[in-house]
C-alpha cells in the first residue's frame, strides 16, 4: 500500500473507499514486523488493532467515526492504558498492568484512533539515547549503529519508519524533541500544564509533559487539540482555553531571537551550526526579523535541571518497593533487606544513580545548598526566559548540539551524555512550549533538528511558524 503523508490524506482515501482502516493497520503491522530489529516496540497489539480497525471501518460507513479515525498511534511505555502492561522501560515494573487509562490516551480513543502498541524508552524516561531501557536499546532507522535519541526513542523510530502515524511520548527535559531531531520527524513539548498528566508515569512532576511525535505539523496540531485541556483527575492542568491548534494560518512577520551561545558553543557539531545558520537566513527570507540574543544563565540551566529532576525522581520513585507493584525480590530476611534487594535488582544503574543523587540533594544537610538554591535559579531562568518573550515572539536554536551518535559512545562518560540535553532543558525548566522540526542532515545523512520555543500557550504560533518553514523549504 502507498504511504500517506497526513491524516487528512488517509481520511480522504477512507471516505472515498479507496482504502480501509483494516488495510492501514495491516500495512503498519507489516512494517513493525520488517523493522523489528530496531527494537522500537516492546509489545504490539496486533489482534486488538485489527479488531478496532474493522470497528472503525463500520463507523466510517455509518458516518459516526471520530475526528481521528484512521490514525494509528503508538504509546511510550510511560502511559497507562487499562489492562495493558506498563513497565516504564524498567524491570521493576515487570508484570504490571495499568488499572486505568490516562486522560490523553482516553481522549485519543474517544476519537477512534487505533493504538498499535507499547514503545521502548529509557527507564523511567531517564536518558538521551534509549540505551537505559531494561529491554535493550532502540536503533535509529537511518543507521542502526546510531542511537535513536531518548528517552522516547521507540516512539520516534516508530513514526520515522511508518510503523505508526503518531506516538505519544513524554518530555521532561527534551525526551520528545531530541529523539524527534535524531530521527528527522516533528516533536512537540507543549506548555507545562497544557495536557493532563493523569496516567503518565511520574519522573519529575514539575517538568513532566506528554509530548506528540508525528511526521507533519497538521497531525501534531490536531492531536494536541484533542488531548489538551482541563481534566478533573489532574488539578495542575491549566484553565487557559484550548484553541483550534490545527487551523493555523501563515505566520505574520515575527521577531525571532536566536540564542547566540547555541551557535558559538564549541561543543556544537559544525554541520549543526551551518544548518542552523542557513535556517536563520531562511527565516529572514520568509520576512521575519532575526536577532542574536544573549542568555547569560545558559551555563546554569543543565545543573539546575539535573538537581531538581533527580530530587523529584527520588521522591516519585520511592513507591516502587516490591510491595505494591511489579518485581519483588526473593530476599526474606527483613523488610528493609527486601526493599533494598528489590530496588537494587529492579532498577537499572542510571535510575539508581539519579535516586541517590536526588536523595542527597534533598538530605537535611544539603537541602539549602542544592535544592533551595536550584529552585531559586529555576525561578530566575523562568523570569529571564519570560522577559525575552516581551521582546521576541520566538526563540530558536538547534534541538541538540550533535546528530545521532554511535551506540555505546557515552557509556563511560555520563556527563557528556547529559550534554546532549543542553538546548532542550531551557524550555523544560521554564515550562514554555517548544517544538523540534527537521532541518536537513549531516554528511552521513543523519537528521538535524531545529528548535523553536514560544511564549506560554502559544502552541498555535509554533505550528504556524514551523509550517511556514517546512512548506517554504518544499517550494
Ligand atoms: N535526557 C533527559 C534526562 O535524562 C531528558 C529526559 C526526559 O525528557 N524524560 O533527564
């Protein structure tokens, strides 16, 4: 079957009877099977998906199908889907099944998407390469020797290769945007509190956000429109009205700031720098005003992010003690020994390291020196970022300093791995919405991502500008 570029195209074909939903699902399942070596899926819901497709076909004939009928979606292994296994890429949740469906997933189901499977990811969303999954790394579809990016690596590769049309991932510090950049697709992290977190496994709750991975802007916007907004199960969701994101127009001439350090920084790969420079020229050609801007707090963003997220993670992950969920150790000497063994055997190395770091950050003697201080710096970063939006409509920079790297490259140097989050963590610390769109490739054909950040709740602006850039390129 020919491959389609957007949901609109799929729906036109479904409506005219040129294809059926069952055929669409069959073609996704075939690709999943052919590309199983990439390790993008931990579980494929073949039987269910086929059954749902035939149901959607009936609904289409009856004229009762939902807005997303025909869309095949994959879920990062961080999202609850009732009666389906959920492991957060971890051994500690072995055998665990969700007892309810999260809000975002439910809203998709209500509009007749077909959920095709559960996607591999870094354990509890902690990682930038998908090498921290207890179920093996995900390989990049362009070059299987290269990482997919992380932590939503399986979700990105699945969309990249056409195993599904869209994935829901989670983005705490870049986990949707960075793998989207590494695989050449689109990844949105909306404003913090735009989408309910009910049914999303918690990593660092004041940063966590469900994100959307697609091949085109229109589908991304439509999905956001369906899943965003108030939810009685998550009181932190914003009351800001959900606008019709998918009805974006061309963006009127905008004032765009590019963070100088993101181009001057010597850790940025030359091709990434050159492509970003070209994109800035392109933005000018499109009629936008582009200006360099300093962000003096740049050096503090990554440490602030890692101090606060590990602190929150140490608290969030304390619930995995072998009593309530999944894996339990055979150790029976004492309750304390049982906890210790369960957690040492169930959690992977990176997660253990972060729990320990976070516990240290929150310990009575160091709380003020690290946690309180990092909170103050976060406030400053938020304020300074928000001040920039008094001057600019958008901030832009590369999504990641490099393209996808070799598997295993940073196994012995975790700090260098953290470096790949350099440009994505700003919008996570500040809570602003940000998107990664494709921006050409390096000499090995590996995709480069271009990141656009907007003022809070201006996702529609992000979509409009992204669409102009991508359309402009096609013409
Ligand atoms: N790579 C970052 C981390 O390891 C981001 C992860 C994420 O966004 N979930 O924390």
